[in-house]
C-alpha cells in the first residue's frame, strides 16, 4: 500500500502539471500557433522560429553525438583492454555526464564560439549540446553492448570471426534497442536545455520565413523553444498568459512524444530479441 | 597434427600450466582428463589462441599446428578456422539455424548460396542434427533444446572445415542419449581430423580416446594409450587413483 501511495505521489503532480498547462494553453493552441513567427514584440503570433530552431539544434547535435558516442562505446566495451588508460577514460565519461549544463555552456563559448571562431551560431550551440549529451550516449550504449552475452562473442571468435565481424553481425544487431533508447532519450534532454545554448547560439528574437524548413543556416543564430519560454515568461512585459503556456505545452509535448517513441522502439525491438 | 612442448601458462602470478609437452596425430582422438583447475581448458585455449583474449595471461613454450608455431601466426583468424572449438555450454548464436552454421563460411568470404546450403546440410548431418531441423532451418538457433544447441555448436565448429576439433567438456549440459549420439559422431569424424577431447567424465575418454593425457595441477602426469591409462598398472599411481575415483 505504501509503495502504491509513493507511486501515486509521483504520478499525480505530473498529471496535474500537464493538465494545468494544457488547460491554460487551450485558447492559443492551433496549427497557426505552430507555423507563425512571434509578433508584436513577442506578445502575439506563434512559435515557428523557436520551434524550427529547436529541431535544428536537436537534429544536428544528435547527428554529431550519436556516431561519436556509439563508436566510443564500442571501443571501450569491445576493443579496449582493462588498464589505467581505459579506467581514466571510463571515469572521465562518468564525470562528464555529471557536469552541470552551464559549465558545458561556458566550454562551448570558449571552444566553439571563440576558439573555433564559429561565432554564436546554431552549429556552435549544437556542438555544445552534442558535448553535453555525448557521455550519456556512451554510457547507455556501453550498457546495451555489455548486455549481449560474452559467450556469443567467444562463439564467433572460435570460428575465426574477427572482432569487427562479431560486433557487426552479432553484438550491434542485438544491442540496437538499448542504443536507440539511449539516443532517443537524449533528444528530450537536448530540446529542453536552455543554459548551453544561451551563450552559444540562441537569440532573443529572430524572424524567419514561415513554413520554410530550411530557413536557418548552420552559422545563423536561431531561436529555441526553451530560451523563448524563458524570455516571454520573464523578460517581456504584458505577454498574454496563454502564450508561455502554449509554448510550454509544445515543448513538453515534444519531449513526451520523443519519450513515448523511445518506449515504442524499445518494446518493438525487445520483442524481436533472439535469445 | 599438434605438437606442444614446454608449455607454461600464467594468469598473473598463478601458473596454470607447468611445462606441458604432448603430441596429437592426424586421425587420432586425444583424451585430456584431470580434476577441476588442472589446466585442461587453458590447454585448448592456447591451441586456437583464444588465450590472447584473457587479460593477464602469459604463454611460454611452443604450440605447433601442422609444424607452424601458433604464437608466430600473424593471421590468428585463419588459425582459428583451422581449429574448431566446442565450449562446455551450448551456444546458439541469435541467428537462424541455417545462419548459425553458415556464419563462419560467410565470415571467411563464402558468398555462393548453393555452396553455403551444401555446407550447412553436410555439417548438420555430421553433427546428427539434420533430421531434426531440416524442415525449420529458418527457426532461431537459440530456441533449440540444450542438446540440439550443442550439436548446432559442433556443426558450426565443423562449418569452416577444421583440421583439428577441440571439445571442452561438450556433454556437461547434454542428456546421456544425446551424449551417446555425439560420441558416435566423433568416432566418424576421427577419420577426417585430429580431435582433442577434454572431459571430466573419465569413462567418456575411455570410450572415445586413442590416447589419454592425465593433467593434475597444471602438470602432465601421464600420457599413454587409453587402454594403458585405464589398466590396473598405469605408469603413475596418481593416474590409477584418479581414473578409479579414489580422488578428484
């Protein structure tokens, strides 16, 4: 009974928050809200510019972080021998995952905006998000790879398969559900973060061509949903109450949608598990 | 043909094999018996160099396969295709039965569908599994019973046409009827290759092996014809006591 109560104590606030947000946002939610730029000093209009900016940031950061993270995890789990070097690497990955996002932001500002001379841009912000999500992708991928029994690998090596053939034909196909789940969950993290993009590429306001999916360039500055929500909630006076709630619902909806997708992918792929 | 001489293996500071020397000829079944921790499995791992994958393991001495020192072999994968290995617990790869057996030839570059089909059929027949699975080759290998999976493992080990077949306590997870069937298979395979049979079941070595080696605490106590090892007067008293169940 006590466990049920504790579980409900966790679920009820979430339902209340989501319900309250949707209730407050209902007057403004429409397709038009999604597909028009903010107007009138961000006191009216929609969220097209920040929505597209967030999509750019998430997609580009994952395109960068996923291959690097998965390959690094494959190296650490499948190739690296247990020695001081790999112990330091593993420790670095774990510690990097615990670094606060504002520190990543400062790193991104120094490394990408200033040192690499990218300026404040979608690319610099995406790279910062990629650095932030990388350790979690490495850790979740390593876990997924380690879940494949060692006996499968030994059976392959015993018949003369190389390490890469074993990874390619046995290990990766049987750990893909865990890897994908880890990667997809990072989408929601990248979409929701504000601090890492504030210093590196997100701007207060930028109007773009409505309905054009290619309205941003890699070296443009861009808006983002999380930053936009912060701005209209705290920096702009006389904003209609429904506007920040509508933005929050879209942001939350995106995150929940992606999480749901992760669950569906995991369930689907696990049902095909072959051992 | 395998020639092992002065073989020492250490795991860190622990010496597991202490100067083993033995030979196994073509068309021979060499039984290797001995209690737990006597170094039997380690001996097999030095032949196909899977010992390389064990952290902290160091090897001294020579292991020659067809006259070639395996420690000097550059392409370890071709060596492993020469030496088939069957582990104690059956391992069906998470692939179809067909793909389990076709895995090694495919990894070695065989692409021709007809050749693969012929090879899969031959290996499944050799391992006495063909009749039971010929109508469901697309089923998962992992869904077969333990005994069937062990015969699948043998079929996989045969699929790359090895010159040597190493079996490490293959019957540990297999019922007696299946064990007898696999033993019949091994008797037939003897005419095609060298077989090294590591077993805890001394009577299994007695039934199958032409010669038998007795290992104790990493040392080769005795190697002789199986009928001598199991007679009332082997060369060493420990051998007599072990095969008669007085210790071990």
